[in-house]
């Protein structure tokens, strides 16, 4: 710790005596002391000194630091002009009123600046001017002196009071006109001047019973001032012995808190005369007016007791002149010195001169929080002060100037742990018993953005059912910031990432204030099964802090897709038939319905049921695998044409389904099959042909008016068309090769390709079929819309059973 002290002396009218400057700093506080000297009774506004110049400060610094003067006097004698940096007189200064007889006379005040804090003490010493004349308390002094008074007898004269001090104070007395009495002047240890009148010639009451004199008191000022009192002396007859004190100085002591009536001391004077001339009485002489209410003197015994209250802090001692007088008017005087013993009756007084009610939490240790002034009116040990604070708090107190203390920080702060402190500053004196006082300072720790936002989860997982509405709220993320106010105000953002090649914002959006995540579009589980993106939480501090969290949204499947039939294939205008021999045993595999569902989970679990059947007692469908099998032995009574309707259902809620029609031919030969299924196809073909011919006939009738040439040509074309129709079969057989199918569940397979040879005449009802033998089912596809003959002729030809047939065809199916 380095201290700074400045001492400046300045006389009025710019005469400088001396200037001393000592500079020091405690933490960030500058302390300086300046001393100015001015005469009393200066006019208001008179300059005292240039504070800014003497402190080495700029005037702008006084304004920006909000410089202010702090004084303990009830009257503010000076004023600091911060705009000019000068100190001027604010109130009339009367040195005598301010200090009385105390010299030198001065008062001090402190100048405090902020940002950064500076503390300077300015002491102004008031010099005396000769503005008071010596005065006597009485306008006339009477003496009664015996004519037998011996030469050299002394008579104590009343002292004159001069409020001025030094050379301006009382300097001497003059007694005139006079040739009987001389004047002897004395000075008391405290510097007070008093005079005694000394008898120089014997008194003769008969010649001069009354004597009148003038006592003049003169000071040493310029110009001289004086005061006069008249002395009237009555000469008494005979009493030629005066009282004599046994001590020229009496010493006594009394505690400042003593009660009224407390004994102090007793003075004693004796008179050699006898009778009434030897009777001595005592009285106070030249006693200050305020002391007459404090002390009491017994006139007969000389016992001095306490009549009022004494206060060490006001007067540390009292000097009293005691006069002893006999009945003849002879007197003697003595001095009583009463010392006041200090008692620890004043607790320390704490004054907070400057206090920062709020400091940021990142303040460095050693930061000054407050400047405290502690005063104890007691003296010596009773006035020695110890200033402390609670050891559990991160603060300590250091002494700076006399009676000034700085409250500084001792460690770092964390507002999130302790947002404020109630600091108890205790000042204790060293008296017995000691007295103390305390002041509580409430210090708030202001927030600094030093905490990142924290999400309540390390990652988020949410589920969303597909086919949602755009704008639907999915869920919310939440983060917390331990900072306060703006530093804890959070905003949520989506980090720009890609999902399947598209920006995240095209899939989801987030509410910047609440963290609610909304779906931007309707999702399809079959296209997008999950979304993974990053959400950033950012606070409102400066600079802002942020943290990220990963969010995963799982799209849940919804049963929005019906099963799709893969086999058997349903085509318009064609008929697919599965062939079952009449020798098929129980459990014969007719075919297998194959279906898929693009949904997932239980929504894709398929079950197969037989909805309709020509003969329900003949076939069944596997619930899980879709296999159509016989449930009994096939007989000759069973119809050749069997129509089965199979429904495929998924396991969703609600379930979706698809149906497929399976045609089964129960026969051992192909012609038998043709005879059953041709009727069906022929009817459809017939209806189509009938429509065609009706249209053609209408066209022919419409064009009858055309010339014969056109008619002949039309007839030839018509006959040519008829010959072509007779050339081709009216019952087409279209080969269909089912795909190789492998059942991964192990429920059965259809691994073979089946070949059929069909030969027929122009009369389709007399055709003969030749079947290739195979160990499993046969498949026929008949297309009623076909009118042409088979274009694929096999290398192996069969000869028709009827030799008169005009055409032979070998077919492979």
C-alpha cells in the first residue's frame, strides 16, 4: 500500500507559503491532502485555491467524476466549483465562532471523485484578523481596601476577554491615572494574560477615602483595539492582614460521566486577623460564563463539587481562579486545574462515503466496493478503532487515510451461486468495555454472460405418425441458461443441414421463442422413415453463447396402403385358369396367391381368406402363406369350372384388403377344359362381333347410293374378309408362362414350366388337345378378344384326327 498526502498552505491574495505533495494509491483509489490558509471574514465567493491545479487534475475530470465535497460541519463554509476547479468561500467564516481559543484554527473536508474513485482531503486554516476589541465583563469594578494595607499589596484585577488570538489578542493592561497603585501583569500557562494592582503608597482613608482608576486592556492588532473598565476603590479602616492560600495551584480530576454533586477538591486560605477581619469567604474569579453551571464552590468551606455535566470530547480540562476574601476586603487568589478523565461513552460512528451497490460478477479481486469513514469521539485507547467484516464473505477492509477504510473484494464472484451479499461492517473501539457499531451494505452481483444454454436432454427422440397435417406440432425442445435477464433469454434455431439432399427447413420448423418443432410437410413413411437434425439454443448475451442438441424424429407407419396382388395377375380381357386333375389327393397344391404390402410392421402382416367359392368344401386357402389346396379328394361329380374369390387383408387398424379371383379347372384332359371355358369366351366374342356387324351394316346401307363399281368392290372386300375369318379359329389359346416362384417361408414352390399341344380343325368344338405330362398344376389362359391363329408353330407337329380337315396346326402352350 502506497499512501498519498498533499499539504498546501495558501494565504489570501495569492501569497503561497509552502506546498507539499505525497502520492499513493490503494487498489484503484487515489488519496491526496491539501492545506490552504485564509483569513477569517472573507466575503462569500472569495477564492480559496485552485483545487484542480493543486491536485493535478483536469477540470473535465472533476465533472466526469462527479466531484463533491463531504464535510462534518453543520455549516458548509466552502464550495467547490467543479466547472472551474476552484474552491471558494460559501459562508461567512468567524474564526472565534468556529474555534474559539484553539489555535491554529482549521476545518477539513473530503473531496470524492468516482470512476475511478479518488479521495482527497482539503484542510482550510483560518487565520485571525483583529476584528474583536478586548472587553471586560463589568463596566465597573469595586474594591474595598483597608487603609492599613501594606505596600506591595496585590489586588487581582478582572481580566479582559479578546476573542482574537495571537498578536491580535490581548497584549497588555494600562492603569491610569495613578500614582498609588502600580500594575503587574502575568501570563497563565494557557497563555491568558491577567493583571494585579499593587499598592505603591500607603493608603490614607482620611485624606482620600475613595479612589477612581481606569484599567485599559490593549491588543496587538493593526490598528490597535482596546477596552476600558472603571475601578472604584473604597478605603477601609484597619484590617491589615489578607487571606493567604496554602497552595498557589490546586490539581484535581473527574470522570466525564460523573454525577452531579461529585466532589472534586477543596481550596483553603487563612487570614492572620482575628474576628470578623479573619473570616474568609471564597468565590470564583474571572470564571467563564459556561463554567458557572458546571462547578459549584461552597463560599464558606471552599469545597468544589460538580454541578453539571462535563464532556471530555468538548473540554479536556478546566482552569478556575479562586479568590479568598476576608471581611476587611483583603483577598488572595489561587488556581484550580481540573482535568477531565475520558470514559468510553461514545460508540464509533460509521459513515458510508461512497458505495457501489452493484458490481459485475467478473470483477477482479481487489476491486473497491465502498469507502467508509469511522469516527469515535473518545480519545486515546477509547478512540482507537478496529474495522472488520465477516470472514466468511469474500471481502476485506483496509485502512487508507485516518479514519477512512476501503471495502475491497478478496476473491472472484459467481452470480449464479450467490446473487447478492449482505455485508456487515463492524467498527469496534479499544475501550473497556469496548463499544461497537455496525452498518449493513447490500451488494448486488450483476450478471455477466458466462453460462452457455443447457438442454434438458443430451438428445431428443420423438415419434410422428405419417400422413400428418402440415404445420402440426411434433414436440418441443427446452434449454436453460443459469444467467439472468437478457443473458438468459433463449432463442432456438435449426442448424442448416441436409436431409435426403434437401435442407432441414423444408421438413421441419422451430419456434424461436418456445422451441416448439412443427412439421412443414406431410410425411410418408414409405419415403422417409426418420429425420435427424440439429437444434441450436442461443442466449441474448453479448457476445451470445449457444449449444446444440441432436433431434431425431421417427416416422411411424400408418396403414395407408392396401395389399397388392402379385400373383395371379389380373388382366382385362383374359382369363387365367389353374388346372387340377381329378386324381388330385387331399392337400393338392392348386396355386398360391402372392401379395405384398408396402407398409411395415403389423400393417404389412397379411392374411389370406377364401371369400367366395363354387364349392367351399373342395378348396381352402392358407391363412399365412396364401396357398390354395384341396381339402378332400376330387370326384367326377365336381364341376369342371371352379371360381374362387380370395381376400387378402393386412393387420392394420383399420385393416385394408384386396381381392383376387382364381379360376380353377377340374379336368384330366384339355378338351374338357375348353368345352367349359369356351362358352364364357364365346359369348363375349359374340357380343363384340355383333356390335361390329351392326355398325358395318349401318355403313353399308348408308352408302347404297354409291355407284355399282363401289358396291362390287365392297362385296369383294367383304368376301375376302369372310374367308380370312374362316381361316382363323374363333377360340384362341394364348400361352401363359407363370414366373418361377420361390417361397422363402418354405411353404411350397411352383418351379416348372408346363407345355401343352393343341390341334384342331376349323370347327373349334372338334379340336383335339394333346397334353404334356407334368407333376404339378397346369395353367391355361384364354383371351376371348383374340381372333387370329397361333403364330408359334412347334417343330413337332401332330396330325389331326380328322383327315378331311383343310388345315393342320401344331401349337405349344
